[in-house]
C-alpha cells in the first residue's frame, strides 16, 4: 500500500471521492427539480415555442346587385413582408439596396418602413410591398436562403371595382379597432382581423365575415416552418344580394356628377316594397383607399383628407344629411289637412293672398293663386295656401302629422348611423324654453318645410312614395337575400335568409282624398306644374319640387337646396326617385332633371318602347 | 509488444473500467444521433471510439513509469503543438483558434491532449518527492510553473473553458501531495470571500463589463434575464432538460429542441440536455451513476497504485474529469455560466474522446502493474 508516503493520503483520496459524489449529487438534484418538479411547466414552454398557429384569413362574402353583378368582392393579394422572428438576427438596413433592387421598391420607403419596425417591438410581420407581382414573389422565393426575413403573405383583399360608385352604401372594411374588440359581438376576434367599418359591410358584417382557419405548424428557433401539423380551412363569408340595380345606380351617380355643385343625393326605390334600387351621395370616396391605403403614407394622407374635406365626402347624404325639405313638405301636410279635416275633398280651397301677414311681418308666396283647391295648390306649389293650412292645423296638428308619417324616427333602413328627420315635435320644447312660447310664424315656416323642419332625403322619399301606393309606407332596405354557405370542416353550414318585409305603416286616406293629392302630384309634371319640363309622355311622373332656403331670412347666403321627390307611373307606380342638389337653386331647374335622368335609365331597361317618345319630348323642349 | 505482456498482468486488466467507459461513449453516440440525426457526427464518433479503444489498449501495454520518465519530452511536444495552433497552421472556429490541421493526422484540438503531458509532468515532479514532510512553497511554485505555459497558450486562442480544466489537475495533485490542511482551508476561505468581494468591487469600479454581469444574472434567474440575449442558451437548455420529464421524448423529432435548433451546440457542449430530453430523468440518473461508478473505479485504481506517481496521474485525471462533468452539466442545468467545455465521453469530438481514452489506457497500465515489486 501507498499509505506510507504521507500521513493521511488515503483520507485525502477519500475526500476527493466524496467531493466528486457530492458534485454529482448536486447535478442529480437539479435534474430532479427540472424534470420531475418543473417538467410539465417546461414541456408547455417547449411546446409554446415550437407550435405556431398561422391564421388563414377567410374571404368575406361578396356583395352583388339585384341581378347578381358584383359590387364588392375579395381577391387574393400577395404581400411581401418582413418576418419579425427573422429580423432580430440581422441588420436589415444593410440589405435595403438589395431589397429595393429586387422588389423594385423605393429605397427611401423601405427605410421608412424599417424605422417603423423599431417603433413597434411586438410586430409579427411588416408589409413592405403590397400587391406583389409574380416577379416579386419569384425573387423572394429565389432568395429565401439569403434573405429569410422576407416572406410572401397571401390574404384576401376587399375589392370595390366601381370605386366611388355606391361607396356610402357599400361602406368599407378595416382592421377591428381596440374599441370594437371590447364589444361582445366582436369578442371572438383578435387584433388585425378585418371587419366592416361602414355601410352594408358594417351592417351585415356577421354574415359577410367568414370564419378564419389556421395552419398549426412546427417551427424552428428562427421561425422557419418545419412541418405542418394540422390545417383548418376557413369558411368564407356569405354573399349578400342587394336590392341595388347597378344601371340605375350608375345613372344616379352620373346625374350627381353633372349637377352644378356636384353635392347632393339621389335615391331610387321600389315604392311597392321599399327596395332601394339606387342610392347615390356626392361627393363620394373610394373605399379601396381605406382597404389598400392604410399601410402606406399616401393612403393615410388620402384618408385624412376625406375626414378634413369640408364637403364631407364620407357623409351619406341620403340617410345622414338633414335639409329643410321646402315645398316637398307640403305633401304630408296636405294629407294631414285632409286627415285632420282642416280641409275636405269637397271643399279644399284656401286663400293664397300672395302671402300672409303674421304680426307685422309679411311672408310672401311665389305668385298669387287666388283661392286654389288642394290639387292646384300642390301643382303650383302655392305657399300662401299652405301657410293657412298649417295655421289651421296648428303646431299640434303638425306634430300629429309628424307622428303619422314617422318623421320622428329613422326609417329603419339597413344601414348604420341613419339620422332621423327633425321636426317641430323635436324642436318645440327647445323653442318654448328659449322663447317662452311657440309662435305662429314658426308654424307658418314649418308648413312649407323651413325653419324647424330638417328632413333626411330617405324619409321624404319614403313618405311621398307612399301616396302612390295607397298610403303604404314600406321600410326602405338594401338587403334582398343572404346566400347560404355550406359546412367547411368543423364549421357548420350557415343558412341563407331573405329580407322579410315588415308590415308597412298605412297612411289612412279615403280614395277621394288620395285621388285629390295624387292629382296635385300628377299635375306638377303633367299639367303645367312646377316640373312640367321633365314630362315623359306615356310614363306619367307624379312628384313635388322643393326649393329650400338655407340662408338666414333676409340675407343673401348660399343658394337654395333643390329638391324633387317623385314616383312613376303616377297611378301604378313602379319606381320612386328623389334628388336633392345642394345650393343649386330651384328644385324644378336642378333636382327634377336629375330625377328624370334616372327615369330615363329605368325606361331604357324596362320600357324601351317609351324611349322613342321620350327623346321626341326632349327635343320639343 | 504483445510479447512483453505477462499472463499475470493480463489478469489484472480492469475490464470493468474499459467496458464502463465504452458504454458511456455508446450511450453518447446514441445522444449525438438524437441531437443531429442528419449529420455524420455520430458516425465519426463511432470511428473515434474504435480508434480510442485501440490507443487505450496500446497505452495500457506500455509501462506507465516509462511514460512518466519521458514526461518532459511529451510536455515539450505539447507546448510545440499549442504554439503551432497560434500560427497559420491553426484553424479558427467560432472565433477560437483552438484547432490544428496537420497532414495525415487531420484536424484536432491540442489543448485536449496536452492535459496528459501536463499530468505526467506533475506526477513526475511530485511523485519523486519523498516522505511525510509538508509541501513547500517552492514545490507549489514549480507545480504552478508547469501549468502556466500551456494554460497561457490556451488563453491566447482564446479558450478560457479549456484553460479552466487544467486548474483541477494541479489542485488535485497538490492536495494529495501533503499540503498542509490549513493551506487548503485558508485558500478555500479566501476564494469564498474574495470572489463576491472582487465581483462587487469590479462592478462598482466598472472593471466588470455589463455583459459579464448579465451572464451572472442569467444564472441567478435564467427565465427573466433577457432570454433573447445572454440568457437564451441557458434558458433553452433548461427547457430542453425540463421537457424530458421522467422518461424523455424518446427521439420524437417533432418535439426535439435540438432538431428545431432551439438548443445550440446540441452534439457537443449541450449533449447532456439532449440526453435529458430524450431519456428523461431515468436516463440522466443512469448516466450520473455511470460517471460515479467510473470515478470510483478510477479512484480504486489510484489506491492500488504501486507508486506515488501512478496514484497522482490517476487522481489528477479523476479531479479533471469530475470538474469537467460538473462544469458542463452545471452549465446545461443553468446553475453555472455558459463555458465551452465538452462532457467527457459524451460530447462529440475526436480530440476529447481520444485524450480521455489515452488517460484510461494509462490507468489500465497502472492497474496491471499493481503487484510489481521494486
């Protein structure tokens, strides 16, 4: 034995041995802690970092016109993106020249985008080129080893082929906002999901929106996909068939574009059921800007301009604009006069007097019509007659009329943010509070649709169109049918549905009463009335012009708003059309011809035999 | 050479030690395969094992005393190799010029092999001292001097991890060479006090850089200390070990942290994490037990050594191996900073396996000559 070399060598060797065992024991203890005590925790950690869910966005349903023509669809858009996982290993700024050359993108723009990445540390992908071409994609694929940070991403992009046409009705889509995410109906969405932000896109969002699928993939430490574990296909959204007739819509848009101020609204509706055939509002906007432009500086600038523009292109004037209705207001007033027996069919005559004196103030009529009957007063738009009729009804009579014609609420059209008409019913409490009492002069002004009356174009069309169909006020609507969509994988089929037309509100009139008002409306165009210039032989238009002052009384402010609200043919209406042209002047001169343009388009399609006579009539003007 | 071996010697051949070592390497090859199934590391390791076993057998046939006798020559050769590494003959891998590429022999890592002549030198010097008198300061300084040259050259590569593995060689030899226990205790206390104090002073005076502080923080709290930066490797290693659970993922490539490249250097420095992942707690404990058994067997060999020099060689080898196992696995388990040291017998790498088996051959040689009388 070697023990004789030093006094305690064996003990020292044993010490080394014990130290070795202790160290191994420490390691064993640590392994026990990591694998047995914390094993499940690290199992989960490992899984979380290797399994990624890549959403497959679902295409939204298309929006079609009543004949199945596409108004909105989704098409795949290829984007070149920077992947966040990759970028932390490289300095992309050094590669900007390569990117710019390969993708044919402005270098300055790339630098801008890369700087943006720095500001948002949590980003997943950053689009550096939208709507990439096949060449771009090929370039990215070919350089995938060299530039793994570049990836091609496909997502369906909303496409509005007609641009500004029907934009207010269709609306647009965008990323769900943080505010929306708090609402229960959006609770299952996640940031970045696309939802309808306006118009039909918003109103029918839950039908149009599909259910996104996902790819469950295995990724390596650099986020490169190693294997696909599971694919859940998305379920596309349901198609929406609208009541819109694209031809009429284009005609309406063209009329607004031709108008002097290019500001206003035109609506065409089927008076027999409330189907909106056309709804145009001008100035308009291009929904594509909202869809494609959000990620680019130019797009953002354009969107900001829309919001700042004093002509308010984002406003749907047809349902959100409030204007004094002017003389078009005389039609519900006439019906109210008969209903409330201020006048009768037998004796409907009231004095015109060239105007009326209230207190010491004289308010004039446009002419002197003697003591006309109701139909003549309508045809000639006699203010004096309606001043007196309004006074006979009194403000309470007017409020009763407002309730009868449902002017105190929105029409219920299937679009978001519809505004209600404002009437004496709404204003009376404010006026009484401020001025002590409701004065007769206000009743007089309210009788001819001025002052305390501010009507939405849709509400005026709805009420006047009802006169042509025995007083049936239908709820205007744009949805005709929502198509069903079949089951996809685990997602069940979603049934289709058609618009259920609510029972119309009936304006009670006797046949005689109706005939009297109708005769007046017919005369406006066909018997030397205010809008006789737009007469179409063989297709009698019944309507009412309106010229709404919007300057303060006695001052020379902006020009009047021109109204024309009508339906045709007069005694068996197929279509009702209205137009308002802002600050253009007389209704007969500016709004009626615009309405006529829509009728022409309607006739070319449905009554081509009448088109010949129509051109003759036009030449005869 | 075979003729020299006497039957009696052959009976003393420590088959258990050799089989134990070969078993660990085989287990390691399986893990190298798990770590990098698509690379040829595991095949290389098989070839390495065969060569290593042959060399170990050859070494065991030679009388260890002859080898110790020629220690200065080996030592000089080792230093030449380490110098050559720093010349253009050296190969740079990941910022470290630690490899030497020579014709015929191929590429190898001299710092792995030079441990052997260093141990022989230490054994020669300290083995020759007689009697029970305590170690003098001068003797200690000679020991330090033996270490300084190779360690200095290795630090120039720079390979701090390898340099570190030389320290326990000297420490073990000195401890077993009748150093006064009070010196041992004093130096232990000094380390325990000076390490934190110098760290504190270093931080205060700015001598210790921020990234070095980060590396320490990683050990204290691997999960929250910047898992994308310095903590990344440690944290990924901990996850890899942890997800092994009791029985491991058994080579499931879809779960493998190394196949998905979350785990860095899976076939070399982090081979234990791969082992833990694939074989779980049972595999880890088995491996640790195998190491314990191997070390016990070596220590038994040391106890039976016919002379002091043989004992010192084996014990230096035990000290170095224990240290390396602890540093490597400790790093893998997140209780020690990341230091690039291979796990003996497990990590892929011809240099490491060859040098280890040369040492084992040496131990076998000592063991076979236990009954030789002077």
